[in-house]
C-alpha cells in the first residue's frame, strides 16, 4: 500500500522560504493587529479597557518568555519539529482566540500564541539561514523584510478594518487557513536538522533568564502608561533586572549554558547583535513617539497619526529590493555606516519645529527612514551571521532576537521617560518633550554608526567552487535528499 502513496516533491529551499514567510507574517501581524480592537473587545465582554489590555500583555510577556529556550529546543529536538510544533500551537491558539467565550479564555489563548511566537522567530530564522550559506543570504532580504516590516505596519489598519466591517474574532480567524497550509507544506517540504546540544539542559539558566525577560518586558511595556511607581511595574522592573544580572553571571560561568554568551565575543556577530539592539531602540522609539508629536503639532486623530508612519514600511520594502545588489559591491561596513548616519539626520529633521506640521514632509521623511535604516538593518541581519558556525546557529539566532526585543522595548521606555508618563493617554499641547524624545532616537541611531565601524569591509564570499560544482559528500546525493537530515 505504501507504494500507492504519492508524496509531493517540494524543493527544501522553496519550502523553507514559503513556510518561514507565512509563519513570520502571522507572528508579525499579530503583534499589532489587536490594538485597534481592544475597546471593542472590552465592550463585548463587559470589561474595562484596563482588563482588555491584558490580551496584549499576555502576548508580549509570553513572547519574551519563549526566546531563551528556542535555540536549545531546536538543537535538542530538531528545528523542523520545533518550528512546526510552534506553528501548530500558534494556529490552534488563533482559532481558540477567535472562538473565545470570555476574556479569560482569550487571554490564555493569547499567551499560548505569544509563547509559540517566541519560538517561531529564532527557530524559523535558523531554518532559513541553515538552508542558505553566507554568500547566498543576500538574496533573503526580500524574504526577511515582509514579516519584520510590512506585516506589523499593516496590523493596525487591517485590525481596524476587520473589526469595523466583520468582527474582532476575524483578527484571529485569518491565521487559521494560512497556518494550516504552512504546517502541511512544512511537513512535506522541510528537512530535519538535529544538532544535539552539549550536556544537560541548563535548568538554573532557564529559571533565571526566562522570568527575567518576562518581567522586564512587562515593566518596559506598561511602565510608561501605568506609571513606573505602580507596585506591579516597579517590582517587575527591579526583580527582572536582578534576575537578568544573575542570568548573565551564570551563563558566563556555566559549562553548558542555556544561552551561549561567548558568541558575543565574535567581532562580527557581537557587533551585529549590538547594532540590532541600538537600531531597534531608535526605530521603535521614533515609531512610538512621533505619532504623539504629530497629534500634538497638528491636532491629528490617532488613526491619522498611525497612518503617518506607514510610509516607513514602504521604504523598508524598497530597501529589501536593493540590499542584495549593494552589499556585494560595497560590503557591510561601507553600506551600514553611511546609512545609519543619514537615518540619524532624518530622525533629527523630524524634531525640527515646523516639520511635523507638514503632512507631506512627514510622509517623505518616514519613507526615507524606512529606506536608509532598512538598508542598514537588513545588511546587519544578513552579514552578522557569516562567521557563525552551523552548530551554533540556533543559539546565535535566539540570542540575537533577545537583544533586538529588549532594545526595542528600551527605546520605547526611554522616549516615554523623556515625555513623561502623564502624557501617555492624551497628547500634550506642548510638542517640546516629544521633539526631545525624537532627538534621543536620533542619538541612538548615530551611536549605531560607531558600532558599525567594527563590521567587515567585504561581503561574505562564495566558496572556491559553486554549489553545482561542489563535491557531494557521502549520503548527500539525490537519493539521500529523500530522507530527513539529522545530525547529533
């Protein structure tokens, strides 16, 4: 009977790109799509808005909690198995969110979504980067930019559209057919890779790093709106900081740490990770504070203010079309340093009095931010892993995502601190504090240019022979490709 079964023949690289893009689009969209519907959700369940905000709290905190263990799980159980397991959980949780009869069910399902999403990003990028050697990753710019830039930018307008014309339930139902199709494609098309972690699971590191990231994410996310002195926020900030310091000390001393911090000692990867944190801080900070400045200067509505930053996503999409052409010619350093300096200048221009009052100036500058900063971010993301050995790729991806996530949260918190917590619910008539916060984001991006000087001059080069001429090791010919690849 087994001879009668027809198994679809799908090229592994094509499958990786398609499944990764689908999964990351779902994850990226869900990070922002719920925000416009919180008022409606609160009203439907007869709960206050503060209670409905736990829908987003649960997602963000669970997302951070999943990051520290993503690399270890992928190495231990296989990247394909962990990725598809997380994608299946994300899809089922989306269906439960859409069917939720009460707020408690919605919050729990949303937490499962976040936990699965915390695994999806680093494990998915590990799959992608293991499928393409360093010199071919420049082609991935067009793939990486869609879930990381376009989907989060589309989230608020799409969320508002679905909520207004259908219902908030469809914010989650849209994931179900996409997720099911991606799981099916991945089951047939992805190839397994089991690296096999060294030694036992670092239980001490897990109990230090996991709650540290969850508590810090909660504090940084809700300190600006709820006040830093609120007991829940203050305790989370202090306890999370203590646990994070303890986690770093433990990881540096452990023989088999949960997070291989030693990877940060690599000049290229360490610089790329630092750049990821700094640029995320600057970008997330300006995307947070500028809509408030726009409202303070023009008296614009929240929707108009949100749409004012959308051209940034368009610029990012254009950047993805040119990075793969520019990177081989200019190299990472020469491409990244000028791009960051120009981005810092554009950020600073947004803070100049009179600029925010002109809608078309705002749109043009936001487009430039996406174009030049997107070029730098993509270059760093592609070239930063060139020196990472395949066995360390899962750990490197997890660590990179942690730094970038915390960087973005810190950027928002820094801007909120400059503005003042009292302005988080209603734009002040005085645009001065908002302009100062934009200057802070410009300084962060400018500081990134100094870090970028540590990037290599040359782009990753292909091996002496190309893929078609490369000798085929035993067990890796056409026949061997029919079976899953396992290592360790």
